C-alpha cells in the first residue's frame, strides 16, 4: 500500500494534496489492484474522491476481481461518491468476475439512493450475473423493499428466471420477505413460474413455513394443487416440515388431501414420515384418510411407529 492509498483510506485531504504535489502516482495499485480512488470511495471520503479525480485518477481502474471505485461506493451507500464518479464519466455497467455491476451491490445492500442514482444514469436493471440473477432478485432476497420498488418503477422484468429457474417472486417467498413479495406481485409477477425442480413460489413459501407469504400468494391466485417434478404439492411439503398454519390455509384454499406424489405418499403420510404430530392432527381433523397406503404399502400409522422406533 502506498502513502497515497493509505491517506485516501483514512480521508486525509491535506496529505493527499501534498503527496500529489510531490508527484505521487495517483493510479498506483496494491497487489490486489486497489487504488487510492477506490479506497476513498469505499470509505465515503467525497473531498478526497474529487481531489483524486482532478489529479487524473483512472476512474475505471479495476482490482484483480474487476471491482471498481463505483462498486466500492455503491456497496457502502456513499451516494455523493457515486455522483462524483458518474460526473467524471465512469462506466456504470462494468462487471466484476461474478457479473455484478454497481447496481447489484447497491441493491443487495439496500442503498436505495445509490440504486436511484445509478438507474437514472444508465444502469441496466435487467442485467444478469453469471448465475442468471438480476439486481431485483438480490434486493428481494435481502428484503430491501424500497430498492425493489425503484427497479420495478424503472421497468425491470419481474419474471426473469435465473439459470436454475428462480424468479424474484420465488426468492422473496423462500426467504419470507413479505413486503418485497407484495411489491413483485403488484408488478403482476407470474406466480405459476417453476424453477428447475418444478417448484413455484407458493411451494417454496410452504416449504419454509412463511405463512404470510403463502397467504398473499393464495390471495393472488397461485395454484395450490400444482406439483413439482416429483409430483409433490405445497400441502405435502408443508406437512413434512411441520408448518401447521400453512397446512390449514392450503386446505382451506382447496388443496387436495389425497393427492399422491411420485412415491405414492399423501400429505398425511408426509407428515407422519416427517414426525410432525401437529400436522398429522390437523390433516386428520380436516378429513385426510388415515388408512391410505403410500410407498412400501405403509399407512400413516405404520410410518409414525417406524419413525418413533428410530
């Protein structure tokens, strides 16, 4: 690390001026490729950023992993630094090794002002990482509702699917981010989309036990009897993992109690296999057949005994 990079990191404006006057290389890098400008941006030292840019700092310089001063400022929410870099003409859609741009970093960390500033200055909202995720998916994953709203307002495609078939709606359902899920639904997201395993947002909410997300999806018209690649339904998943409230809401919405999955198991059998007595009780009270035989020709009672013995 050079004296100039250290001074930039610490926000020592006078030291930076003196070092530049003495001929310090403003574009010198550490072994990982960090520059004084990136150090100043990462810490939000706006005056240092201005001075370094005026002294000829390369605004698009990259680290070994292709991070820039803009990604450093965006990831930490330093909007004024972002503004200075944009004014200087930085490339807003430059990617790192994972395909992330500055917008990804701002969205993932919930820095809505940075998100707004980047979008207004040409950041691509539908850009995808090497895994096929969009900035909206990352905002939904972390529950950054305001950032999600900004990107939706800017015209992001809410139904873009990652390379394994996930959408922003699925991500919000899986992580239980109710507010983000609501915003994506308002944008008319397709709740019938399936990931590579054939699972919908409703099934993912049921699996994780996110009851509020599940009820929102039901209210939006999500199909409660959709089955995945193994013919497993949301009811079977909720039953296996012991999410009683989800079980009750799914049955109330018309979920079939006697649906058989690929192994010929019903929701009641799944609850018994998963050792979920509360769900077993709920399903029996809701009318599930306790004599139904699943795989290995075992009834729910047989599975309960087997699992208890183990």
